[in-house]
C-alpha cells in the first residue's frame, strides 16, 4: 500500500515530533485538537475509512468501534505502554495490529513513583500548603513528622521493566527489597539481594509498597480491604500502574482509620473521576496521571507510536506489536 493512500486519525494532540514523521512519510492524517475527547458518535464518524488509529490510553477501543471504522482498519497504535483500553482479542480476530510504546517511559515512571514515595512519606504537599497558608510560625519538634525511607523495606508488586527500575533506584537508600511477581527477576536478586515472596508476606513486611502490574482480571482490586488490613500501620502505598488495581473506597477507609499511614497515587479507578472520600484524605498525594510526563519521554512515545503506524502502512511488522499472532492470519 502506498503511504500516500493511507489515512490515520490521531486521538489527541501529541508532541510535534510524532506528527512530523507522519507528515514526512506522506500519510494523510487528522488530529483531534480539542482538549477533551470526542463523543462516541463523533469519533465513529472520524474513524470511518481510516487505515490507522493512534490512540491514547484514555480511549476505549472496543469491537463496536472497530466495526464502525470499517474493515480497512489496519493498525491501532497505542500511545502508552499499557493497552488494556483496547480489546486486543477483537482486534486480532479482525486482522488489526495493536502496538504500544514500551521501554521509553520506564525511568520517567519509576522516577515519579519515587517522587510520590518521598512526597507521601515526608508529607511534602501538606507542608507546602501549611507554609503557603502562613501557618508556619517557627520550628517545632513535632511539626509534620513523617516516615523514614533509608534502611526501610520496599515491596515491589510486579517486577517488570518499571518495577525493576523502581527497585534499582533504591540502592542509594540501603533498602531491603521484596518483590511479588509471576516471574523470578534474577537481576533484582543478583544486584539488590531482593527476595521473591508471596503476596501476603510482601504486605506484612513492607514499609513502602509500589505497584507496577498491568490491568488484568486478576489484578483488579488486588489492593482491597483485606490487603490493607495485612499491611503495616506505618506503611505507604504508591500506585503508578493502573487505577483499578486499587479499590479506592477501601483505600480511603484505610487512610482514614489508620490501617496504613499514607499513599501516593498517579492513577485512579474511574479516571478522571476520583472517589470523593479519597479527595478528603490529607495523607494521600493525588497526581493527574503524569508518571511519564517529561518532555523527552512523551516525545519518544509520540515518535514510537507514529513509527509503529508507519511501519504497518509499509507492510512491515511494527517493532512494538503486542498481538503477533495477527500476522499468521
């Protein structure tokens, strides 16, 4: 297929570098330049006849939307490492390639998980608001006491790329590292003397628990009321993975009743909505899904997503194909 005959739709504005390489390759494309997503009806009209969709992780791409786009749809290039927003099975059945943007956001997301960890443990947001409201009237021994980080136990739930990066960054703080994962991580065991443990052991022993699992049926509400009861009362929960991994109502209760001492969240169960009780918890740091939000990382993601789309249009296997079985059809 000639690239000049290909049409693509870009779900939202992405860094210019991604759009530039699409322009340079002669692809015809349209970008939704609104700040908000299109309605379902508007989107279905935009997708009619397109050969490729560059989708944000906030866009739910189901079988119905693929049907509305038409049989010519060749690729859904997701702008993100996770792709639980796409019905991959339905795409595969229709011969549609699905791609993602792995690796490039690993360090940025792990860095942000550490930022949340420190912000929660040392009560930085509370301290900033306290100071800005002119309540600071001098140093006091008991003012805004927080938790220690150095020498504590870090629990990693999901020891893939980002989970491993998060754990490796603990070396400067002399932390004991535990991890719960489907697969053994020999790098963490060799470099950090990390221990692979069962879920209950990680909950009971960790001072900080950082989540790095994908959104699947068996990870939904992995952190629920029962899990919080098993955690230390002095423990902190950090989530930069997927919102539904945590039961927000149960977390809000755990924070209010002192079952755990604090949390730092970058993702939410029904994003962008946040459980109203969680919004009232001063011991929760709430960020608007910005784990990968550095100029360099988001630009690399844009280029990678666009490159996946271009390679598919050329008739090649995209470098970040998540359903390779589609090529055997």
